[in-house]
């Protein structure tokens, strides 16, 4: 529920409401406005029994039930759009559409640096690359682990690109957070609730990919785990869902973009590389995502896709990525954004 305080309610009145909510086993989430403060009561609403009359507290003007199961991710408590501010890059409303680009897997230092320089020259602001790789087969390349993280950090220092990489296990959260700027939770781990909570505790931006067969509500509930850990910096990522269609690797749900914009204040990224699984379709889907309102794109780029260790078929060569970045400019302008 939401407790709306009277205009110019005192700090003491607000504090007493927060204390009462804590006594009831709920977590207060205050949002301070210019004239009014609203306090979200986060937790199991069944703890609020009728005899707990919050109206008796001084300064309370109105109590509004939150109907959606996701409290912090929805617009009922927070109506204004969230902007993820990382200094040199801001992701969200009215900011340039951020582009995360790089190889699926970190293979070696020279490859990573060359790709980073090429994507930065084309306009990308965030370097993506996997140091830990979740693979269907236990015998496939699993990533370079900490050596890969060190390579990402070295390239960041040389290029000033921010870094996003995936974390697979709660035991690796601390080390991944040490080397990178954005923690990615992959589709297979979207409902790994311990991992979501651990990433939330770091307070670093978390890029949360939609699960293979997850509904939008399930996706937002996963985001709620990060938000309820006290971390407001969540970026949602649509990367395609599994359907009966086999012409593409997954089915990119472009309609999820406006739906998320209506239901949630969180920014949304689209990954057309994993979504299509084929480099030939990446450009068209990327343009569609921008036109539909995406706040960022995640695109795989490799110097030699034919010999990539992982996901070469969906990776663009640097020159094709550069061309795509130019082609995205007029699409972004048409919907009032910029690259």
C-alpha cells in the first residue's frame, strides 16, 4: 500500500509512520516530493490488519492499496521514469539511447581491445563481454573467469568505456562487481532469487534479462527482488522468448517495450543479437526496438564471427556495426530520441 502524507508533513510525522510500518514487519520506502511525501509499505500486505489504523497517525492524508504484485517496479509507488546514472552514461528517459557492444565471450586481450576501440569509434558507450559463460553443454567453453574480468577492466581503463558482464553464481558476485560497472543476470538465472538478492546488495546497476519463457509480470517480479534489496538501479533487457517459431533463435517481443513503459518506471534494453540468433536480422530488430521506445541496445560484435568461440552466427563485424549505428540515427530522431 501507499501512505500519502499531508502537504508539508513534518520529518517527525514521516518518521513515526515509517517506525509503525517497521513494527508491523513491513519495509518503508519513502519518496519525497516538493509538497508531499508518499511512503510505500513493502512486504506482505496481510500483515496490515484492520486494527492497525494508520489514519490515527498524525500527518497521514490517504492510504492507497497497491494492486500489482510488484510494488517497487511498478508505477503505483513511483510514477516518474527511473534514469540509471553512471556518470559518463545515463540510461533512461530523455537521454541518448545507450549502446552496449562487444563479443559474446572474452577470448583474449588483443581481441577485446580491438573490438572495444572499434565499437567506441562507432558510438557505443558500454563494452559487453562474457567472462563467465552459461553453456548448454558442460564441455563447451565456459569463459576465462577472473582472467576475463581483468581483461575487461584493463580495456575499460584504456578506452573509458563502461563494462557490463554476466554473473552466474552468488559466489562470484563480489568479484564481478569489483571489476565491472553493470552486473548482468542472464535469462537462465532470471528467477535465481538468491542471485538477484546478492546482486541487489551490491547497489551496482543490474541488467536483468527476461527469462526464456517468462511473462512480463514474472520478469517484473524478478526485478522486485533486486529493488527490495535496496538497489534502485535495475535495467530490464528483452532478449527474445521461446515460442514455436524456429526461423530465429528466439522471438523478440517488441510489444514488451511499450507494455513495460506503461507498467514500470524502469528503463528497458533490447538485445537483438540473442533475440534473433542471426546477424542478418540484428539491424532490422534494433531499429524496431528504437522505434518502439527502447532506452538502450545490446549488440554482439566480433572481429571474425566465423571463428568466434561463442555465438559467432549472431555477431556483427565492426564495419557492419558502424553502418548500423549510422542507420539508427534517423530512427531515433523520428521518435524524439538521439543516439
